C-alpha cells in the first residue's frame, strides 16, 4: 500500500476496462487520480467508488479525438491537485476496416486517438515534470505494434507508431522523465468482446502458452510497477503483457 502516496496521476480512458482497473489500483496505492473519458455517468461512478474506499479522485469529461480538449485535461488536473506526476495514455480505439475499405477520415481518427493525443498530452505534462525534476509517462500500445498478423491497417500502424514514439520520448525527455509502453494481448474488456467475440477469445486462449486471456487488473499491476520507483532504471521499453502469445 501507499506506493503512490501523494502522487497525481492522469489516466485517459479510465471509465472502463484497463483504465478503470488501473485507476482503482492507483487510488488504492495512494495516488490522486484524474479520470478522463467521454461518459460522465461512468466517470462519476469510478470517482465515487474510489472515494467510498477512502481514495481521492476527480474526473474531466473530454474526448481525446478533439485536440482542444487535451490542454483542458492537464489544466483541470493541475487546478484540482496542483501537479502531475504520472500520465497514463491508455485511451484508444480500434478499426476493423482493411486498407481497401478505410476512409481517410477514419484513418485520421485512429491516428488522433491512438497516437497524436498521447503525443500532445505527453508534451503538455512534460513541462510540469521537467520543472519538478521527475515524472512518469506510460503508454498503452498492443501486440499489434509488433506484428501485422491479426489487426487491420489503421490499428496496426497506430500501435507501431506508439512503440516508436515511446522510445523517442524516452530519449528526448530523460533524465527526468521515464517513458514506457505496455503491450497488452487479448484482455477481457468491452473493446475485446466487441472485436474478438467468443470465438476470438477462445482462439486467443489457444495461442497463449498459459491458455488464458488477461484481465484488466493484470494490466493495472504492470502500470503500477512502471509508475513506481521499482522500475527506476527502466525507460524506453515495450513491455508485452500478452500471456506469451508473441514469445
């Protein structure tokens, strides 16, 4: 307990799935958590659940597809909690369209949500973290950032870009700021249920040496490790949490 005591964390996409589980765990470990998402009802529920257990949290309703919303996320966090110690760029979107089907508009949307929003938020919080001499940025990428097997063109490209950006940011923002990415495989979330379906989840289990798919808490504990000084000598790394599918 208290491994993140008095730290302030922004988590995008924190109203469901991996982001929500990470918000709960960070709060359990003493962090003040800013929840971001598009659904106010779900955001309020997450914050209320955290407060019920004695934690501290607030929410900002923002669509990271809208670049004008990104500064507001950071500004409201600083106004509420005074600083930012941890940024977890977790929010993302999937696209099932092939190269022959996808429109430029959908391509641009995937890139904005999965890559550009993380860049702009990282740039904004880096000013704060550099000034205080310490900070952590964590990105959610995917196994799709290592292979083109199984995911359509826009999602695959965006996650390859996220991996490259993680490494570049680690180089550019050190020594004060550590930047790493988590690469989930099949994790039971609303997005995976929609994208994979029952047959896809069964197939994912068979591909894993562990014969299982992951749950959000397993991503949350990985994010916690990367957010604490337990990982103080780790930066620029792409940490696969996929049950060994790509081992």
